[in-house]
C-alpha cells in the first residue's frame, strides 16, 4: 500500500467516531459480511477507507430508521448495485412501514391496557393492586 493510500485510512476508533457506529458494532457488521474485509496493518490492526466509513454511515442511518439487519443487508446490496430497480428498495421500505404500523398498534393496545389498570388502582396504602393481580393472572387482559 502506498503512502497516499495510507493517509486516507483510519483505525477502528476513528471509523467509529466518523460513522457514529461503535467499534463493537463495526466488528459485528464485519462478521455478518455487511462490510468487506478491510486492509490491516502489519500488526493486524484494521484500516478503514472512506468507502467503509460511508457504508457504516448508511448502516447507522438504516438502523436509526428501525430496519432489521436482514433488511439492511438487502438495502446495502441494492445500494451498491447501480443497476438495481428502485421498486425493490420501495418494496423493502413499504414492508418496513407495515411492520412499524403493526408494532405501533401493539404498543397502543399495551398502553390502553396499562392505563385502564392504573385507573383501577387506588395507589394508596392498601395491599390490593389490580395491576399486580392482572400481571399475575393466567388469562391475560380482561
């Protein structure tokens, strides 16, 4: 590797700082094959180019939007394939929105159930507690 190439490379700590992805997660993404094998120093330390840092930023942004590792892997392949069909990307994004809507509905139902239980609880010195009674019941929400 020539000296000019070496100056544009950074170690894992610098790559983590520049991408917003922890060093531990960088290693994890490498182990999953989401990043290509990177160059190493003679001592075995990883060296990351701007391309890998850019890929890490892509991964971090996709994670921020709640995409799964599987979805991110698919999106990465599409992102790196200039001959991709945008419809493939849209299909993944639409499926993700459907999953988010399902999870939001589940969370809303949990919130309503908990709010109802809270309204039934006197919150005083008595030991009777409908919240604990519900949590301890085998039948689930009434």
